[in-house]
C-alpha cells in the first residue's frame, strides 16, 4: 500500500513538473514573439518621419484641438485593430480621444503595405513614453481583409 501511495505521488509530481515546464515554455514563446527588433523600430521611425511627424510632431504630442497626441492615449495603447483601422481608413473631424476633440481630418494611409503599417504602429506604441506590444504584419492584414467593422 505504501509503495502505491509513493508511486502515485511521484507520478502526480512528475505531471505537475511537466505541466509547469510547458507553461514556462509557452510564456517564453509569448515573450519571444513580443521582442521588438531594432529594424522594426528603425523602419517605423522612418515611416513616422515621412507621413506622421508633420501633424503629430516629433515628440508625438500632436497639436491641441487639431491633431491628437500619440503619447499614452487609449487609442495608441489600446485595441490594436482600432489603431490599425485609423491608419487604413483615417479619422474624421470632431474625433474624441481621451476626452479631447480634434478637428483635423486624418486621411487614410492605406497605400502603406501591411509591414509598413505594423512597423510604424509598433514604433508609435513604443516611443514617446509608450510601452506596448508590437503590431504584426498578420494583424494588419487581418484588419485590412476584414469586410465589416
């Protein structure tokens, strides 16, 4: 009886150890998938400087009542699909972001390819004091290909 009990405990502990190892491996994979390369940031910065800087400024602060800031706003740090749609479809006047209304129209930038959009959004989400997960090319492609909002 004692042998069976000890064997059961060892098998149970082995299963727990195995499950724990799988959890750690899954967490390590998730972290690895969120590592942002310097190439992505560099490419994103170039796109930002070419298409975004004029309205959102070098520091991402925007222009009060005209162009929204990109500094720690729920729009930038929140739902990635909504942020991707802003790039693809633009924004109309009178857009409210975090309690402030902005009057300038942002034209769509759907001429950028999926990787360019992913890079610039990853740059924005990790610049100006922001810290957020990267945007992937696959996420942009999924939003671009989605037929409905």
